[in-house]
């Protein structure tokens, strides 16, 4: 019988999307991971302090420290001193952070539709009336609901010829046209 004398440790490193030209990829790089999204969820409910986030999420302090630092570095939170002795900070959403609200509502709504009813502890509600809210993604100019059937990618200002060709091929395929 052979004995293994060394242990191999594998460290997973997260891929950075910072250089990608896709807005979705860049957004994912900016937000980080699921803990960051949960921190943002709690921030939209009024939490601002480290101990509040930790109590709500049950996350290890080292993980919470790293996630909050990342969100500050990305300009999603502003770190503000609220006590000098001992030094204590609160984390306040910036404009960029507040702009994450529709993304969070879309995730929440998707979960609402696909999590068993008996497992739901939270629903979206109208703050004034207390009635349940239901979301829908609409075009800001026309009010038309966005769906996979009526929405496509268009080339942006940084699109290279290969990007434009790919978008044209996909659009032609979708529309049933030879490209």
C-alpha cells in the first residue's frame, strides 16, 4: 500500500472581468460575489455598520471586511467615521451603489418566482400600503416590457469588427435571416 506523504492544496482564484468590454461582466467584477450582493440587500434595508451586517448575515468577520473594502474600492459604498474612540465606520451607499437597486429587485423577483412558496421568509412590499409588489423590467423611454424576444445586443462604442460581426450573426440567426 502506497502512503501519500504530501498534501496538495488547490487555491481557487476568481477571474477578473475588469478588462471585458461587456457591461454585464464588468458589473459582476464591480459587485464581486454573493456576499457582496447580500451586503447590498441589507444596505437597502438601512444597515450601515459592520456589526449590523455581521449579525444579519452571519458572515465571518474577515470575509465581511474584505467584501466591504472591495465595495468601497469600487465606489459602491462610502466609508464614513461615526466614532473616533474607538474608531468605527459606517458604510453608506453612493449613487453607484443605489443604482444597484433594480438589479437586486430583479434577483429578488426571480427568486420569488422560483423558490417554493413555503420557503419564502420575505416578499417585496409597497412601503406605503404594505401590499406585495411585483416587478417587471421595462424600457425607460417607451414603457415596453423587456423580454428575450424583443431585446438584442447592439454594438457599443468600443465594439471591434469581430464584435460587430458576432452581433450581426446572432441577430440574423434570431430573425431567421442569412448573414
